C-alpha cells in the first residue's frame, strides 16, 4: 500500500461480494472473520450477535445498540458493558477487540525501518459532511517538524468515494486507504499499512487512536478539528454534530493525546488497553459458546417461520423449543 493511484484507491473501496449479514456491526471492518477464529466458529455460518462497531468516546449505549434484535450485545470496553446493563436486560459481554487479537495472534510489530507519519483525516459518511477548510489542515501538516515527514494521508472509504483524495494529491501527498470495511482482509490491510510509519496523527479521535497506540506507534491529535454536519442520520443530532465533544470520556481522551509525542506513554498504553478489552474480555471458549448458542437461536427462528408458513399460527402453542435462555 504505497503511492496508491486514483484507480487503486477506488478499487480498494468497492464492496466485495455480499455475504449473509444478520447484523452489520459483527461483520464490518473485518471483525467477522476474526471473531469466528476467536470463537472457533465456521466461516460459512452467520454471526447472530451485535457488536460495538468501533472504539467510542460515548458514555451511553446508542439507540441502535439498545434496539437491535440480536440475542447478545458485545463491547470492547468494560465501561460500556456496565452502562449497557443499566439500560437493558439483554446479555452483554466484554470481548477483546478483533484488531488486537489478530495483531497479537500474528505477532505483528512496527516495522524496524518505519519512518514518517500517517495522518488519518476525520471521516464522513453519506449523510455527514465535513465543512472544514482542508487547505488549512494541509498547511498545518506541512508545518510539522522535519522528523515527522514524509506524511501520508489515510482516508476512509466514504471520503475516497467522495473524491477528497484529489486535494491531497494536488498538494503532493501520498494518499492511502484500507478500503471497503466489509472486506474480510480489512484488519490485515490496516496493520500492513500502519506498521511502516513511525508516527500517526489525526485531527479527531478515532479507532486508529487506540489501535496505533496499542501497537506501540505514537499517536497525537493535531490540526484543525473537523466541522461535521448531519444531513439525515437519525441516530445523532441534526445540523452541526458536536455533542460527543461534551462527554467526559472525550475530554479524557483528548487530554491524553493532544500533546505531540515521540513515544506511547504508560498512561496512554494502560488507557487504550482497558478500552480494547484486553483486561476484561471473555475467553475463547466462552465466545464459542455464545456464537454457537446465538446461531442456534437464529436457526430455530428459521424453522419456526417455515412451520408458521406451513401450518399457521397454531404451531406457536407448542413452540417451547423456540424459547431459549442463557
């Protein structure tokens, strides 16, 4: 992933052949393949669990996390597991981040010849736009001391599709992407990319803040903050999107990472490892039990639907087999 051309960027962002997805959060960002490996679960079967789709500075579960119809909810952060249990009777567990399990299982470490910096631009979505002045941000990056150069820009696939890479090309930056988040090799691509850099930075907190620090690559917040506007996402406030900045968790993370550093501090290391579930995760056999039991619930629901179609509502009177507990 070096010196990507426009064609290469766009090709990586194309969605792979669709697979059965019961719940998008368990398959996005390459999580599905790693969760199956962690829980000794076959790749041919769907995951009937709901997972936190990334690292979060929120202090409460989101509405879609509370309302999902999966039988189990999983978070990386034990902090959010506690909050979820205050708001829902659904079984909720802490699981180690798939990224961390993958990295440690495959013994991935920073490249001995790592150099320069990788800058993650705060990403947008189809309904959330960033109105910040990108030229100002580019000039700020160019003003970093020489030891942080050369600087490459990493864009989320939505921003690649929107053509944001063009302005960075115009100013002479290498632009890279990990590509479409539904690709099973997403995590592998991510670590192949970041390990060749000595430093990482962004103008906003993101999952990369935690993953890069856990790997041992210093991360720091730098440059103009994004100016995000929501044009239709029902899960957050309309218009200017900044409510997340008022949480104590956001302020804590920002304080930890606002200083330009050349090493990961012990405080940063402990913090990201706690949020990544390293100290509180369920084990692999417990995960296997959850995945297989969740699939059993899904399988029984399919049988029930077939019986209802064939025999009508009367089948519900003898439907005790479909009432499952754990």
